[in-house]
C-alpha cells in the first residue's frame, strides 16, 4: 500500500474511533441528564406534597384553635354571668341534717346551699381544662387521620 492510502486509512480509522468515543460520551451524559431530570421531577412532586400537607396541618391548627378560643370565651362569659348574678350555678347536692341538733329551725337553716368562691373558681377552671383537653384531643385525632395515616 501506498503511504498516502495508509495515512488516509489511519485518519479515517481515528475519525471513526473519535466519533464512536464522542457518541459514547454523549449517551452517558444524556443518561445522566435524564436521570437528573427524573430526580428533579420527583423532588418537585415531594415538595408539592409537603407544602400541601403543611397547609392542611395549618388549616387543622387554625380550625381547632378557633374552636378552643370559642369554648374558652363561652366559659368565661358563663363565669362572668354567674359572678354578676345573671345566671346561677346549679349543682345536684344533698344537704344532710346536722346530727344532734335539737334546736328549733332558725333563719340560718333556711339559706340555700351554695359553693364557696374557691369551689366556684375550681369548677370553671375544671370546665376550661376539660374543653381544652377535648379540643386538643379532637385536633390530634384529626391530624393523625389526615396526615399520619395517608400514603405519601
């Protein structure tokens, strides 16, 4: 063979080898780009899901916080009304007679039974705590149903 033909074949072989090498590199980079785009799409979807769930949790929190505030206001209004005398606090109670009392009935014996101020405050505090516990429990149950038991 002539040296020019050998040189042309060598250049052609090198050209073919470089085209093959660049094609392999192109395919590898394309696969990396495709996998990066797929990962990006998955992360966008997860982020959208997280934002949606955070909004749902914020909505639950706002709803139950509003209910709790309403319950507290109702109890405070009732407490003010009882203190002002607009409403009466009634409890089912039985008054026992004092044993060994042989004296005649007096005006003091005719007074209606009532709660002390401390007992009245304790009653309203207990009602407030019961309402708070109920609202917190309802909110947590709703959170578990809507956020923890769903498949992401």
